[in-house]
C-alpha cells in the first residue's frame, strides 16, 4: 500500500506526482499505461509526426462520424508514453489569455483566476527569456526559443504588424494578444516532456515510484472513499490500494472513461451498461470541447524548411543538430504566432494564427509528407468554439475505446469565425514584408471566397488535438470536481488534467495542463492537511 496513487503519467500527472512526493510526507505511486518516453522519436523534435497516429505512441481513439464536416470520423490522439501529450505533441508552449482564467473563477472555480494561477505558471517553468513578474526562472519545465530560424519567419512577423496586428513582447507574459515568435517545451534543442522535467535526475523526489505499461481499469471505492485502483500489467489483473488518496490524471478522454467504468457518472447511463452506480455524477463525459481550424498554404521563392532538408541540405541539417542542437531537426509545429480578434467587440482574441516556415501534403496513404516546393503555412484556429460534445462508454469492457461524439462545427458561427481568420492570414501575406516572396496560394486557393471559403473550412477542418472539459471543475451540481479538484461526493478522489477545464483556453493547452498538475498538487495537499514543500 502507498499513500497516494496518481493514475496517468501525462502532462499533468508527472507534475502532480512529483509535487506530492516532494512534500516529504507521502509515498506516491505513478501508474502509467504507456511505455517510457526515452526514445529517439520522442526526444528529437522533428520526429513528432512519426508518433501521432502511431499505435506504439498513440491510443488513436476513434470519434463518431461528424455531420458538420461531411460525416468524417477522425482519430483523436491520446498519448501512450510517460509524459503524455508532452511526449508526442507539437511542443507549442502557450499559457492562454488572462481572460480565460478569470472566466473560470467567475463561473464557479474560485482560486483559479489569472492572478491565482500565475504564480504556478511561474513556479513550473524556466523561461529562456529570463524571469520577471510574468515568467519563471527556477522551475522544472523549460520554455525555450525556437532553434530553427528562417528569415521568412521574421518577414511574417513584420507583415503581421503591417496588417495591423500589434507586436507583443511575450505572448505568455503581460500581453497575450498580438504577434511574436513562438516558444517551445524544449531544452537545448530536445523535446522537454514533463517526464524529463519533473521525474528525472536530481528533481525526482524520494518517495515516488513509477509503474509503466499499467493500464487502470477501475477505481476502488469503499464506503464513499477511494481506496485503490485495479489495473492490468503484463496481461495480468492487479490491485493496488491507497491509504490517503487517488488522483486521476489520465486526460480529457481517459479520465472520464475511468470514472464511468468505476460507476461514477450519469446513473441511467451506467445502469444501461450494467455498471453498478457508485455516485450519480451527470457531468462526467459531458462538456467536451476542442479547438477547430484549418491551414492556408503558400509557395514562396525563398528558403524554407521544405527546401533546406532536400539532398545535401538534409545532411547539413543533421550535422547542425548533432553539433549544436539547432536547425530543422529541432523544429516545433509552429515558429511564430498571432492571437487576434476578428470582431472588435470581443473581450479577448478569438483566433490563433500559427506560422510555420514549412508545409505538408497528404500522400496516398494519408500520411503527412513535407511538400517538395519551398512553402509556408498558417494554421488558423478558433480558440473559443461554441461547439460542445460528449464522451460515453460503448460497453462495460474496460479495454474498449470510448464513444466520442463531437461536432467540430455544430455552430455555424464557428465556421464563420475561422473564415474570418483565413481572411486575416491572407491579408498578412499581401503585406510588403512578405508579398515579394509569395508565388502562389496552394490551399485553399485564391478562388475560395464567400461560400466556397466556408465550404473549405468544413472540408479541411482539423481538430487542434486539445480536448478538454469532460470532468468539469465548478461549484454547481453539474460539476464533476470542486475547485480543490475533489470529485463530488467521494472522499479521497481527485481529478487533475485537461478534463477539469470549465472552458477551453486560447491556444495550445499543454502548458495549462502542466499548471493544473503543479497547482493541483497544492490543492490535494491542502485537503490532506499537508504543508507543501515548495510555495509558488
């Protein structure tokens, strides 16, 4: 028996387990269904595309057909490696906008306003730009500059300013609106997952044990208290008991699934599957949210990563990576970004435009391949979509994937906002700093305007791979966890990961998930009556 079991060693789970153990008063076991992230594919940033949709790294959870995008069914990633999403994602380090967190607090999550989460964002990071009132300099998680630099990226930033988008000194700092270079969850040119940040080397606290390839199948609840976990490891069923608490950090797709399998969820839904009801929690699996967007791609007459890795250029990039940890092999998914409002009356930016000095095509086997021509891409994402979905069980069988129902464009205004973002992206490309280099618009093509552009937004819609909200935090009866992340009606059970978002935040969600794990540990310790070893 241990004091605390943390289920899920992802972006939040690694931070949670480490912070609990470093209190010095708890024995903690981190239970992770995946393998270690210490592989070449996970460490070398440019190999990210070899992991997503690869069943050795990704659970590849199927969605139901989505009528809002022509009936297409997607496969949503869920990492099966220690470090979770931080071990396979595109490494964009984005905190979101202060308005997002102030809305969390205003809508039933006191303690989670921007002023209250900021100390934990600072505590968790070491920022390459240095520490200040907004950024941290002593934390475990590295936030670094992009080490693959092409002049076209600077031209795009200048063009964005010429298009009327203000320059921000730091989009994760005082002004989370405008345009700037992106930062990445990397350290010295390598991916820096939360497993690397919180669990390895001198930072790994004593009292923390880790079990890999151990898939939780049911939470054990006795007399209204969580007392352990059933899991499978090496094909065999096992049971582990916890003296103080169980913290579920399995992510927005797997945390609600585990709660439902354990009899925690909508009572009628559970009874229909023959699962004994432990607690009637109607919010489990509801409130599913996801970013939605698409790409606009242009060919250019200057060097980009597409042209730089061809022929002997590829060898030069490899040598640059080996010798200096720089160049194309260090690339994250985006090199610069802008957060903008397409409608002036909005209280905060509604669109994220991420720029990359490269672009992909999709081959006959539906794989992403770098375009042969020098190209640039702008990914336009709606950061606060109105669409909501749900996650339910298909059966009581614990290894069967859940049923994910989510329409990316259930609300027509979401489509219109993405189209407005594409118009802004086109305007950037027309500016003097960038226009001389642009030779053609490849996708969607200059003829796509009006209804044709809306049709392209639907046909080429992509999820951001940022699902959140399925175990919503709040103070009302529909919330799954309270503001201390304690599951309503069950003692000793907490959830801390992307599933607790009341509303999705602006931009990539990984940094917010790390903050939830780091800050969430302080809440768990408070409920258990233990003083934290490190204050924010």
